[in-house]
């Protein structure tokens, strides 16, 4: 039996990950945009968690993508530098084309 999120933040995080699970790369991009513009919940989420929520992506895919963009396993969306945003956008774009 799945545990039901008990707080508003946990529900918001679950919603974000669920949206990514159904919406794919565009939902990750939307979450990163929200984090950039100050959404606290999105900003505090690890980028790795957002990528792991993508359908059809393995652990290795995510680790490779993180390594190629210079993003650490625990880096949150709100901690990214502009060059990391650019690298991640390029990598996500290539995922949609493959």
C-alpha cells in the first residue's frame, strides 16, 4: 500500500513528479522554469528526482545526463547556474529527438 503524502509540500512534490511521469520532458522544462522564477517547491526539488521521474529513462540515462551537464546528484533546481540550465535544456532537447 502506497503511503499518502501528509503535508502540502509533499503533495506538491508528488504532483510535480506525477506531471513529469505523464508529461515527460516538457513537464521537466516547465518545472525548471517555475524553479527559476521562484516557485519554492520546484526550486527545492533535486534535479535528479525530476529526471528519474521521466518515463522510459533508466538510472544510467539519468546519471549520464547529470554528468554531462555538470549537475550533481543532490543539486536542486534552484541551485543551478545559468550554464547548467543551458546544458540541461540542450540535453533534454536531445532526449525529445531520440
